[in-house]
């Protein structure tokens, strides 16, 4: 079954040349359920040529640290194995993708290039840099969203209520079954005695980070890769999906799926998750709202808003309101270092930061509370935004992601939200409080859990 052409757009329009089709893997780091890889194979079969997969590792990326690189590299090693089982070679490149991919395509004598899609500006800049250097067709396939970002909406959506009907109208067309990736018959003729193995140790040495996050043993407890993602999905379907709506906002009950790191690195397809959820439970609206509408709304925001990571992306009412209250007195002011070390007066906020530090994840409800308190405790909205993005991208496994940028922009700047009753510091941006959290779950139990975990890890050092 051919890939729906609406998932594909052409970045360089030219006739396909002789030579292998190269899939430039980036955001979607998996072999199964990958529309970009499937389309690359479709092209290779159509033109009777080999298929090659390449990933370009950059030594520094938007503040990523060892935790995130470790998770990604281990997942990519699984990708290499799964591809080789299908006789598809995998090349791990290192350096600036805008330069290295163009050189690789030339050396390979490539006939066509296929990439996956990301709305983030750095990814778009890399693709633009490659596009001007090549004379082969270049296709981009949205393998991350169920409905291709540029097809779901042709503009930045105001909120979920304006985006949701568009998504629901298109789901029946795009929530289709994935064909199986086939074993390649052409690679041996291209590479003769086989492909040289990738040097994973050299790749690890090339990474430049300044952290010791992995000194915490629990920071490594989330296992990476496609197999681990599927195992976690099955566990969620069997044990937590039915109670998701009632448990999701209680961080003590473990009711969330835990899939966000795998979705971020593309180690599992959100379309696969949605299909399995619907097979398991026909009425799963609350979960699918988060997985599809909210997640794809984040891509929409980052794709159509050039300023997704600064205050210019906030709606005008929020910018004006925050500006009016910027000089309001703050009862507490904390430096970035104090926030990073969870040295605040608020035990609940500190516990959320400790969860993030120790595990690379923070419960979804707590992420909102956590970001809003940064606005309350820093000198200005601009300083709060900078601190929240820095901490999120540094410590969360799923940092540097549209969901992260939008979650912070919602918390601090009213993106995809409405104006609320005016109050100090926040202006008309929605407020969240300690007492509000107490009304939703056992705050002290959550605090005790993460205080104990931090003490245990401190004793191990």
C-alpha cells in the first residue's frame, strides 16, 4: 500500500537520479511504523535501487545533556540492529547536519533524499542548508503526527477548540494501518562485502556536555528504544488506560502512560499508540485528546510561530497584562542556580524538581504548577521563560520539544488559553496555587516520595 501523498511534500523538485535512496532519520528514530522510512523504501523499489538510512549526530543540541544523549544513542543502536536484520544499512554521521548530509549524499552517489518532519527552526535550517547543495529530489514526510502538520491546518490555531474539529474531520483518512517494512534485496550489490559497523564509542566521545546528571542511578531507569516503548504501551493498555481520566491529574497514582520520552525521540509512533488504544478501549477520549489534539496543536504552534520560544509568541492580551504587572512586588525571588538546585520555600515545587532531576520526567499536572511558580519567583516574564526552557530542556528526557515549548508558553503566557481574573504578577494569565493542588491530590505524599528518593540517591553517592 503506497504512502498517502498528503503526508509528503517536496523540498527540492527534480527528477530522481541513479543511485540509492537515502532516508535522513532525525526526529523519528524507529524502524517500525515510520511513514518517512516507508516512503523511502517505496521510492527505492519503484526505481529498483538500494535504500540507505543515515542519522547525523550533533555534539551539542539545544542544551541536551548526557541523560538525553544516552537515551537517544541506545535507541539508535537498536535502530541499527533492526535495519541490518532487514538488510538496510545504517550510517551514523557526526557533525553539522547541514554540511555532513550533503557530503554523505555526494559520496554515496544518492539518487533521492527523504527526511522526516520537525517544526523546530534548527531542523528546518539544516534542511534548507542541505537543499541548496544538492541536485537530487528531496522529500519531507511527516512521520511524527497522525495528520501531517501542514495539512491539518494552514495557519496557527488560536486554541484546542479551533483545532479539534479539523483533526476529528481528518482522522478517518489518516488513522490507517501501517504496511510492513520489507527486507531489502539491493543493499548487498551496493556495499559488496558489507557495511562497516558504526563506532558508537567514538560517537559517545564526540558529545560535549557539562553535566553529571547520570551520577543519579535513577536517572537511567527509563529504558530506551522501540522494544521498551512497545512494552510500556502494552502495560499502560492493560493496567492504566481504563482509569486514565480519573487518575491522570494525581501524580501519586501513576496513571499516565509514561510514553512522552519515546514519543519525543520518535521511538514509538503516536499513530501506533492511538491505534492500539482504540483497539483496547473504544471510549478513550481523554487520552486521545492529549495524544492527538494537544500534541499536534503543539507542532502547529511551533511550525507557524517563528517565536515559539520567546514572549513574542504570547497572545497580545497576555503580553499586555504581564507587562502591566512586571514591576509587581515578588514575595520570593530565586536565582537560576537556586531553582536548578530546588532550593525554594515551596516543598511541592522542590519535589517536582527532584522528580525531574532523578528520573528525567515530571508528572504532567506538576509541570504546569512548576512553570507557573517560576513566573511568580523571577524578576520578569522574560526571565521566567528563559529559566523554564533552560531547566526543562536540560533535565527532561522529552525536552527540546514542541510540547515543552507550548506547555511553558501556556503556563507563562496564556498560549492556547483565555484571559482570567486579573491578579498581581500574573495579570490575566491563569494562576495555580499550592492550595489548589491540595484539593486535587495528596500533596504531602508526593513531597515525601521525592524527598525520600533524593535522600536515597544522596546516600549512594
